[in-house]
C-alpha cells in the first residue's frame, strides 16, 4: 500500500483544489449530509476538534455548531466520538435524475474533472460493484461418512511455513543397540541430510500487507509490528523503509525493496526476517508511488534516505528489471547480500498473464510469490487504474497454483494471496484454492479504526492512520491498536480452526490446494474451469 | 495510592474527559440534562493544557506534602487517612483560595456559581474508575498505582 499520489494539486481532485481552481460556481453537490439532533447536541465541540476536514465549526454568536456538508468525507470520526450520539452521516439525497449509464457517481467525477483538469485520485481498494467470487464459493463439511473434528477438544494445526521446499528429502537412518537392564534395546535415529531452504514460520496463515511509513503513520506501524510479534506472524514495511525504532521487531518484519529503493541498506536487509521485491500492487498495477514532498518530514526523510521536503517518486518499473533474467539477478544479489539465510519474496499484481509471470518468478529463484488482486488497497492511486486494472485474486490464485503444479515447481515457492480479504472464510477458501497464506491490509486497518472513507491520499486521516500530521498521528494509540489487531488475528484463527474442524481437517497443510472441498455456486462455466472447482450439487 | 496519570503522547485534546468530569459532578449525572439544564453552574475539575499538537489533561496530583492542605485555614482541604487522597469539603470552605495560590500544578479551580468555593478532582470517590479516565478514548489518561511515586 504505497503512499500517495501523482502530482497533487495540479492533477488531483479535492474540494480545496476546486476552490483554488478559481471556478465561479462548482456544480458538485455534497456527497454526504450530516444531521445533528438539536435535542442531543450539547455544543461540546468534540466534533469541531475531531474533524481534520473542517466540516464542523462553532459559531460563537449563535452559540451553535454548523456543519458544511460539502467537506464531509463520511469517515464517521465525529459520529463515533460524539458523547451524546447526536450526529448521523447519511448519503446526500439530491435527486439527480436516475440513469443506469450516467450515474450520480459518473456525473460527479465529470464535474470534478471539468473543474480541476486533473487525474482523479483515491485511496483503499476498489469499491466498484464487481462480482465477489468468494461469495460464490461454498465450503464442504463432514457428514456421516467422515467425522468432523471439534477444535476445542482436539489439536488443530495452523502453523505455516513459507519458503521453497526441496524436491525430495534424504534421511540418514542410524540404529544402535544397547543393553538395558534385562534386555537388549534398539533405538533408531533419523538425521535429515537435505539442507532445507530458509523458511518463515507463521503461527497462523495470515500476514499484514505491505504498508509504507509515509503512507501510514509511525504509530500504525508500531501497532502492526507489535501485533505481528504477539501473534507469531509478519508485517511488511512496504517501500518506505524501516524506522530504526522498529528494528527490534526485525524477526517479524518483511522488508520491501521496491522500484524507488527507499530506505534500503545492509542494516535494513540484515534485520528483516525476509525480503520482498515489490514489482506491482493490486490497486495500481503498472503504476509507481508518489509521496508528495509535503509529507516527507524529518523522520520520513531519514527512514527513506531522501532529503526532507522532496517528492518520493517510485518509478513505475524497476529500472534494472526488464526481464525474468534481470529479476533473477536482483533476487540473487539480495540473497547473496543476506547470506542465503532469508526467504525472498516477489510481489506482483494479478494481471492477465499472471500464471506465466508467477512461473517465471519461481524459476528466477523467488521463495515466495505474493500476488495482489484487483481489490488490493492503496494509500493513493488514480481512480481509473484502481477500478479497472488487474484480475480478481480468486482466479489468480487458482491459475497460478494450477500452472506451478503442472510445471512441477509448486514446491519451489509459497504463494501469498492479497487483495480484499474480508474474513476468515475468504482465507480458508484462498488456501483451499492453493494459496499458502494471505496478506490482509484493509481488514487490519479497519480493525484499527479505518472507516474506508478512501481519503488516505489527502494525508488528513481523522483516525490517525494514513497521516503524518502531528495533531492526527496521536489519535492512534499503538497499544490499543495492537490489542485490536491481536484480537482480530486470534478471532480469525479460531474461526479457521472451526471451519477446518467442520470439514474434518486438522491441519492447514491438508487444506492447501484441496479444491475438492470447494463448490462453485452461481458461477459461470469458465470461472469454474479456471477455479478448477466443481459446481455445487456435483459429487466428489 | 492509585492516581490518574496522563500520557501526552496520546492525548488529542478531544476534551471528552472534561465533559465526563462535568457530568460526573452534575446533579442528574445525565449528559444531555446536565448540559441543557445545569450547565452554567458546572465547573470541570481538571484542566487541559494545549500548545500546538501537544496536549494533556491534568487534575489534582494528591501530593504527599500537599501545600493546599497546609495553606487551608478552615480544614476544608484535608488528607483522607485511609485513602491518602486529598479531599475538599465544600461546607467548610470559605473561598479564601489560598489553596489555589499554593497549588504547584494549578489544578484547584474557583467555583463561584453558588457560594464562593474552591473545587478540585475528588477521583470520583464512589466509582471504580474516575469518569475522565473512563471517557478517554485513547487511553491517554490511566488510573493506576505507581510504586515509588509517593516518596516524591
């Protein structure tokens, strides 16, 4: 989830920009209506102080709080903090003549662009009404002929190892006899002869997605790091470097090497548990990041290793990767630099040719392939790219898993799926389709307080998450946020165990790629073919 | 003894603590009623300091060698033998405000709405957790025992 935007004010669209654009009269209606119950409002001004978008203001003369609907982004900070529950935010009801083609959203975007002449920017994953395939995949359960397992009574294994697995393993068997008190005893020792490639050990098959320092605040990173440490999982630095303060969480950190190479040095690579080369991101495949200079504070400049106040531009491609061979060179340079002790991941966006790309990545030497689907989130991306580029992660997982199996190289890399995982059932389905683990980004942010207002790119996150403003950053207490994240991971892990138990499976290893336990419902024949699952109603 | 401590790193000056304090010391204890009907007669018992992004809420520290107790001419300000907390008796208070003069933290406030008296944090005697601590959404106020803090 790399930060920010392509050229802010000139090309991006915000209310402020429209004001600056010197339009006589904006044609935009507000998106939301803020209703204040006068019987409940006590004029305590909490809402006024909490809104970074200045939607609320206090009129001293009238002794009244006023609200400018046009500034409201529906982050619901005011409604949450209001001690009397006086505030409700609803969709603005302006009857723009109903039209299936020219919807209100389309019209508003046209007005915005005609008033600013800019690229439309947005944050988080796409909100477009694409079919969510997860909701059309059904899980199996054990009945009569095979027993289900009660996870509260019997051990369930969620531990997952990410990394390349050897083609075969060799043991040395040594048996020795010795004389016991009355009889001869025999012991057998097994010694593993094959040298295992480095592995990441996860207590549950979930990781926190890459979110960079710059896109998110330091407090948010602290929370992710603490939670990863407590849950025995990993968080990912994104491409913004790793603040020195978080080096102590190194064993739970995956560091990213992206096209901008921000914050990459030998300490950065050494301290991490794994290194990830970021080639693409689900929300903006083919697009680099842009952190505007205003957000490059002293701390961020030190972490990213760039001068304060300069724009942090991540080029769209890696300028040293133009082929699989080039990628292989970078993979082995990093492996060489880290002494072949850490698994190396390559993150790509799920695009049309993903199966072949993943195969190339595995052959190039990656230990982990991370695939970010159509619904992957971002701190800032052009709306058109976010909403129209890529393929759903569901199809990408099965396409990649099938391809790697066909080629006999599935064991050479683990697959991490990313992009819009909403709950534990999605995770179970992804693993059954062939993923080893999943990255969760948006779900983690929501756990910390995010309300998906999609205004990350403005840097004014009222929840203290996607901001560097010292007034706003304090709003996220990393201790509380870490607690919430730990609860989320625990809850999902319990649920995964519960679902697996119902299926009669006691280890996540037995679930992986187990597409026989999935059925498609209301899916097209082609979708079923790519997912390689049977339609609901068809037997084993 | 258990005291209220602030953590300025997470205080965002939302002032929900102040609101909770007012309500907890109102007659009705109901937020809307307190504000709509009793408001002018209510005084918060904590102060919020704010400069730029830095802010924190502070209330009576219940000092071990409390200057306010020394300064009080009527014995209205006294230390509870069991709790160790410094308490203030409105009935005995004559409003000379020597306690306000002597308080090194400036957390004793004037209450002139009825009879002229001093007013300060009473740690919400009857409840498990003071109202301000309970209301803080970001755990910037915590009610805890810190060992060794008594000596200072």
